C-alpha cells in the first residue's frame, strides 16, 4: 500500500521543474531548501536546477561553491530579492486589480510606469505602506514588484469608496504620458532630489551653463545622507563637473563624458536607495541572504563606475593651470550661491 502510494506521488521531470520554478517565483533559495519545499531529494533537485539554467528559466544569484542560491528568471521582484510571501501577494494583487479596473474603465491597457505611479499614489492615500511598501528606484517611487499580466493572482480586497478613488485616479492618469506621471510624482517634497536631477539633465549643455552649476549644487545640498556607499562616487562626479565647467575651451567633449558618468552614478545611488528602502520588506530569516545579494549587485556597480569616474578625474587633474579659469573655482561658486 505504501509502495503504491509512493508510486502514485512520483512526479515527472517536467512536474519537478515546474515545482522548482513556482518555488523560486516566491524568492531565491538554495538547492536543499528547494528540495525540502517540493518534497524531493537534493541530488534530483540539483540535476533539474542545472537543466533549468541551461533553458534560461533559472539563474544562479550567488555562485559560492558550498552555498549556491538560485532564482527564477520570471521572478517579478527586482534583483530577485527574498521578499516576504505576504508582501509579494499583496503587492501583486494590488497591481493586478488596478490593471483590471483601468482596462474596464478605459478599454486600454496602462503603461507599466503609469500603473506603478498610480499604485504608489493609491497606497499613500490609504496609508497601506506596511503591507504594500513604496520604494525609491531609478525613476522615482515604485512598488516592490514588476507587473506582468500573465501572472495570476488574487483580487485585492478593496474597502468601501476605494473603487471610486481608483476610478478618479485613472481619470487623471489616463491623460498622462509615462514621463508626465513621473514628473507629477517628483513634485512631492520627499522627491526633491529626483526633481533636481531631472532639471540637471535638462540643463546639461553649454547654453545653460549657469543653470547647470546651480542644479549641481542643489543636487549636492539635497543628497540623501543614508546613501553612504554611493556618496564618494557622487562627490567625485560633482568635483569633475564643476571643474569641467571652469575650463576655458573645448568643454563639449568633457561635458558629454560627464553626462554619461552622471547616468552611471545615478544608477548606483538609486540602486542603493532601493536596497535601503526594501530591507523592511525582507523576511527576518532571509536577512543574511538579502545582504549577500545587495553586496553583489551594489559593489559590482560601484566598482565599475568608480573606474570610469577616476579616468575623468585624472584627465581634469592633468590639465594645465592656464586651461582653467582660476577665478571661477568651486569655492567661489558656492560662496556666490549662498550670497544670493
């Protein structure tokens, strides 16, 4: 009897693979943890994990020989983070519910950026941040998961009046482009650093040099102090940018390099902002894994960008004194701003 039951419960290779992916869609895990969750042995689980990696359905997040950690290529969390199961469920169900209401109201499908910005505003208006965290990322605030229509989920439990509130938000947001929805979010006092960044990018040319100098200073003055790992990069970028603006001739090529460096540094510091904000959404038992993933991603980015910034810094430091407007240095500029 027991033998027959075991035979009936035996899974096919495809069923085992499907079980592995479903498990990893809920967050990264090691082979032994996956084996336990899907009721399989470690050797079989590792065999099918390797096959799934060849099929590009699973990736290796941490490659240490004795503690490999795997993630699903279809995991909707950014950086394949070990978010708590409840936060995953609530976030995805909210995004799915908002998407369905939008489609019914407008007969269109919302752009993903607009859906995220609308979701952030809804969460804030209803003080739902504890169950659906809001996080800073490259283009402002977002929820902790991407949204894909193919992923089935429960309907989010809306209270009385919240459906009407969502319809009102949809009426507003359906008239926005993705950029307009982003700029709307940047008007909030908490997003002033992002607003100044947008102004800085728009003024990154010689014709707007004086505006650019002020933008760079305002960026420096509003830098989020908690983003300490990226500050050295940001500080060097500001040094390079101001000194390049003080070059007498041939600024365009240097400015182009600095603009490129600006986007790379922005990527680093907003990645750090995301990790800083998302930590509260990580299950306590997964904190060590979170720290490992954070270190892998962030340190790699910072190292690569540091090399690029150092090349620009060396070029600036090798300029001859006569090539730079000595009377227009950074300290004079800062003094001028404070005197206005």
